[in-house]
C-alpha cells in the first residue's frame, strides 16, 4: 500500500472513531434529522470548495472523463440514501438514547455488513471464516447491548434501544462501501463525495422541517456541528473514497478496527462516559472475528486493479 493511500485510510478511520462523540455533542442543540441535514449540506460546501481549489488538492489527478451511466446514478442514489443518510440518522437517533462510547464500540459491525453484502449482493463466496465473523459479531453485539437492557451495566453506560439503532446504522454503512467501490474506480472520488452528500440530505428535509428547533439551544452546539460537518461529512468522506479507489473493501474493513479504540478514548477521556467490561469484551469479539475473515480473504482475493484516470 502506498504511503499516501495509508494516510487517507488512517484519516478516514480516525475521524470515524471520533464521529459518535462529535454527534453526541452536536445533538445537545439540534434534533437528529436536522443535524444530519445540516452536517451534509455544510460538508458538501466544504467539498465544493476543495473542488474549486483545483486538482492539486485532490492528489494531483484530473477528474476522469467518464459519463455517468444509468447504473452509476442508481448506485449513487443507493449509497446516498441507504449508505449515507440512513446510517447517520440511525446513529443520531441511537445517540439521543445511548452513549458515544457504545457507538464507537459497535463500529466493527460495519465490516461484517461489508462481508455479508459482498456475499449476497456481489455473489462473492462466503467461507467458514466469514460465517465465524458474523457469529462472533452477533455475540459481541449482544454483549454490548443486552446488559443495558437488563440493568446490568453501569448507570449511563448505554441504552438497549439506542444501541440497537446504532448497530443497525453501522451495518447499513456497508451499503456505502459496496456501492462506492464501483463508482470511485471510474469517477473522481471528490465528485462522488459531493454528489452523495447533497443527495443524502434530500429525503430528510421534510422530517427535519417537522422537528422542533430552538435557536437559543442550537447556538452553543454550532461549533460542534461545524466540526462534525468539516471532519465527518467532508474530510472523512473524501478520504474514504480516495482510499477505496486503491484498495479492496476487505482491506478497508481491517482498518475499521481503529475506530473503537479512538471512540473509546474520546468517550471515556473527553466525555467522561463509562465503559462496561462486557462492552469492551464484546467489541473485542467483533474485531477478532472480522480480522480473521478479512485477513483470510485478502490472501485469496487481491485488490482489484486501479482504473487509470
């Protein structure tokens, strides 16, 4: 892997690990639908500014002169609504009930979604290691969310319904990776990120319009919203697309393991949230199972060749 690609990968995963904490802080001033719409529009504005600055800020590459086919637009809508808007809303709704720490500890469910999606959507073979990853992921998720429902976790350590919403959100993030992989090999990753950000806000606008809003309450959280839009919806989206253009989805899945460590550190040290032992052990099971599956997959399935632009 080239050093520049590794930088994009680590940048995307590092920001991904801190996103639950930033979302939790921004939710103190806005509702989940309004927050998602605002962060996507602001993030798209940042990406548009990058595009206007020229190809030098995009790695020195010119955008490939490839027309968008009907299939490309279908994939773009799928990743925008199913893989971008949906997981953000589910994550925000879950964070209104649960903690940012649990949101980060559940993040390794994303590569499980990628593995299952590759098997059932892309018709890639699902081996024993993949089935083991899914099984360990299920057990690990239950270890994180069930103690909260039984009152066995420390006070404030999580919420059963909130954790389930965030788990579903992390699984649906796989839609983005599976759909984007095909697009970024033929189109400029920055352009894909801009269109996905703008389109993802459209179905949420009516819901955001019916959400209660208080300017007095929103102003103190404005800084967190801007930071969330700049980093999570802007930089991380571009970094993910740039890295995904040059490595396989399985390789990207391996690096998702950075997110629980970053999120745990931010949640515990910065937000003062408790982390139950069962939750940490559950996250470890998810990470271990997916690591086994993705590492074995990388040995037998090399990354697809990069399409010249």
